[in-house]
C-alpha cells in the first residue's frame, strides 16, 4: 500500500551547532586522476554524516557520502566518495561547463570570507565535468531576478577528475588558491558546505544538517580552520584575443544577398588580482555571445523582458553589484569600447566599481557604477549604490541606500530608499524609488510581504526597471507538508496571496489599477516526479492616456476610441508536470488557460498556452533538447483569433571530450496578430490616423558553434548564424535567407 501520511510541524527544530573541523596542511602534490590512492589522502580530514535537505530536511541521507579534505601551500584538495546502492543508475555525461543539471553531482561551497553571505561553488559530476560560480544570499543578484541565487556565469580555474566504481563514484578536485579570494588574515577560517544531488531519487543531501526553516542557506554551513601561510600572491591574467567576422544581408530593394567585408578586431583583457581585490580592464572588448537567448512570447507583452548577463568582462565580482530593484544591469552597456572595474572585500566592506565607455547613437556614453556594502551582524547587509550614465550634456544618475536585516533565524526585513536625476531632451526631472519587505522562512509556514514604489519620473539607464509610476504590493503565504519516509507524496507546498498595483500618485487614496489573487500547489512525488497547479483571478484597469492616439474608423470620419474602464473577471489555471531525470532523458509539460486583457484593443480575451520540453541523452557525449511554446489569444466578444505564437526550438550538442564541443540550435518563430478592432462595433482601430493592420512573421534562426576550451579563458570559437524568413506559417520550402554571419574568436589566457 502507498503511504500518504504527512508530517506537519508548527515548531521548528533548531539545527545542531555549526561543525568546525581542522584540516591538515601537507607539503605534498598529487596527480588529479580520480583515484584517491596517494599517501596524502590517507592523512586527509574525513567529512561524513550527510543529511537530506530536499525534498524533506532533517533526515539522514539515503546514500552515504564521504569527503576527504586537505591543503597544500598552493591549493585545497577534495576527494569525494559517493556511495550508491544502484551504481548502474548513476547519471553522468561528458558535459559542457555549467551544464550538469541532469547529472548526479557534488557541489562544494567555499565561503572564503566566512561572512555567510557569499560563497564560491565548485560542482563536479561522476566523470569530473565541471560547473562553478557564486552563490549570493539575502539580496537580488545582478545576473538573476530572484534572491539567494546561484550565478553560474563566472568561471574559475580548477582541476577535477572522476570515475564510476562498483560502489558508486569517486571524484578528485584541486582548487588553486589563485582562483579564490579570501581575507589577508594570517590564519583563516572558511565556511564550508557540500551538497550531493542524486538524480535517480531527486534527493539533495548536505554535509551540515541544513534546515529549511532558516533565512539563510550559507548561514548553516560548517567551517574549516587550520589554514595558514596560503601562497597566492598577485595573480596576473592577460588574455589577448582576436575576433573576425563576415556578415551578409539580403537587400530588400534588389532581392540580392550581399556579403560585407571581412572584419577583424584584436583586443585584450587584463586582470590583476590580490586575495582581497581584483582590478579588471579591457580594450576593444569582444562581448559577442556564442549562445542565442531562447525565444519568448512577446505578443500582448507591455514591458521589457529580462535576459541575464553572460559577457565575461562583467561577470567578475558581479555579486558585489547586487542591489534591490535591479538598479545595476550591465547589459545596458550594449557596445563598450573600453572598460575598467575594481571589486573586492576589505574586512566587512564590499567594494565594486565599474567604468565603461559605450558606443551609442549620438555619441559615446560614459557609465560609472559604484556599489558599497557593509556586513552587519551574522547575516545582515547595508549598502549604497550610485550609477551615472552621461552622454554629451545629458545624464541619468541614481543614488540609493538599502539594508537587509536578518533576525530570529527565520525572519528578514529589507528596505531601500533612493532617487534618480535625469536630464535629456525632455528636460530635467527627478523621482524616488523605495522598497519595504518582510519575510518569514519557516519550515511549514512562511510568508513574504512586499511594497515597491517607483515614481513617474524615476529612470535608471544603468539598471533594469521595466515599469515606473507604480506601487507594487504583494502578500504571499506558504504552507508546506512533508511525507513520511517512503510516502508517495514527499513534499507538498502551497503558495497563496494577493498582488496589487497602484498608480504612484494614487497609492493610499484610490483603488489599485490592477492585481490578482493567486494560489499554487506543488507536489514532489517519490522518485523525483513533480506536479503543480496554479489558479489565479486577475483584474486590470486600462489607462486612457495609453490610447490617446487611437481613433475608430466610421463612415462619417474617425470617432474617439473609448477604452473599457476595467476587466475584473479574469480567471486562469495552469497545470504542470515534470518527469524524474531518467538515465537517458526527462520531460516536462504545462498547460495554461484563462481570460486575459488584450492591451492593444483594451478588450477581454482568452488565452491558451502550452509549453513542453524533452531532453534526451542517448549517449554520454550526445544531448538533444526540444522546447516548444504555443500561445493563442482569442477575442471574448466573438471568439475570433487576436494573436498566435508558435516557437519550437531544437538544441543538439555533441561533446567528445570536456574541452571539445559542438552545438547547433534551430529556433522557428511563427507569430501573427489580427488587425485591431473596436470591441463594441468591430470597426477598425486607427493608430495615429492609420489603420492598425494585421501583422505576421515566420522565420527560422540557425546557430552553429564549434568550441575548443581547454581551460577558462583559452578558447577557439568557430560559429555561423543564419536568419531565414518564410511567406507563410511553417512554409519551410519557401524559407529564404535574410541575413547571416560567420565568426571566429581566438583567445589565450596567460596566468601567473
């Protein structure tokens, strides 16, 4: 019989005291070959006694894990013994860097300043393939939209090798001190935690007994001490590179495809790094991405969409630029000519400054971005941010202060107060930005209550703020239930609560202009299956100012367009399911249906949206991923189609070795929107006096890449990208190339 019992805890059991271990210093060197048979490993400190963290915390781990640790004068060494009762079911591929999401893996978190706010992480799968980056706690990340995030974009040099055995797998890891930052103290204490992910069961285990009833993951790490006389010195990295490209485009007048001249461009990146700080500079940088951003549904979207930073120069120390309300978004520096950056930590003070010259229409723009923050208590932070973008006689400046205060283990409050000052063609103006947030992270009960205000003239041209002149409010609550050992449902969590948006000047005196009540239900089933559902009721008021240039065609001449006041009966539901990570693949699907506002017509509609993915791993060196999104919006008044988007995406990767990588991405986008019509009469809508006719695009984007990257910073990229368009939906036979480009990048990193 299936066990369905749940465990409900209203009183959180405090975690055990923080474990502190002294690791040995050995004047030894070893070959990183995945075999822990050299004499140094017999003298290493042994860490054991792992606990389950997800989906249910506080239990002994199902699989045994032991980690050996020691250090030499130049590096810290880890040996992982990951035992498994089903070694035949271990998931492991020859994976590209930071692409271990479907593999069994062990991740080492090194909080080298022992501040419980930021940690380097180094992950390895059973074959030694790598992932790395930075985990930041208690704040928004400059590379992501959510708090407490893992940023995998930074790359650090370290060595690893693994092998699967009859008892599980073993991995050997060497992390040079030159790849880390740490304090200048003569004797060091570092925070440490180790996480093991077992894909067969969907479980995550941690070395320390990490509990979910806590506002900080890093705050529950253990510690290692006995570190002294670490030989790091000044690290100098010089990366000269050259890029060449040749682009082609079809001339719309003649219909001929014309190709430009070969464009070659040299450049250089330089880094001088001490243990506590780093100075980075770049000249004529190549910031081209070798991976296209995944396509998103943009029809019926009112605001800009967010894409994370991936460009190498901006990634060093990116977590130190983190600030509430995303006031630092380095992708605003779109086409930099040169840049310099200093990042570091001095005692309790974190320092980050970026200066960049950006080539822009109307003349070069100068960016100066500074972020200072100070550690408070065990887990709290206070900071100040200043950004300035100047171009000619115009400027945009933002000054903001913020604090993130953790108390009682489970709670934090976060506040922010700032303002922008802007001078451009529209004149000089200023307005505030502010935030107030209260959060409880309990095991069974939690909540997050938040208010964010952005004045009508608040502008940040160095950040990402898609909407201003609003106050956003939300009050979400969480209830979690935990199944007993062997239960079908291992974890069941529900989130529920309202969101509201007020016009900034009307906050506190008038009703919200839009909002929703939402409840979501998420279950983790035995074996790693995931099922979830979301139910939502929405309402929105249409701003007449947004339709000021709208009129309606009529026999006697255009008549005024009068938008509806409010749509208050929008109901929606979404159902999702995801399979476990099987040996050779996994899949997910979601279906959403509900009423929506058609903003282009200020009318009511109905949307059906389907998303699905299938990831296949037929061999250890081949990966194939298929993604598909379909959205269709119909008008409520007559059921006619307003818009439809279909985006299938295929990504195939072949990786014969860890250094050699081949990839092809094909993404087709078919998107159409009907001519705009007035809700009551169905008459055509005129925008600025012209009919807003139907639109349609059908196109295919192909990206090919061959990459050889023996170590971070030393790379050979060969790529080709092509855009094709068709005159009808899925008119594959009529696809015609509209533009393309070849590129090559050669870079070599000197490091000493």
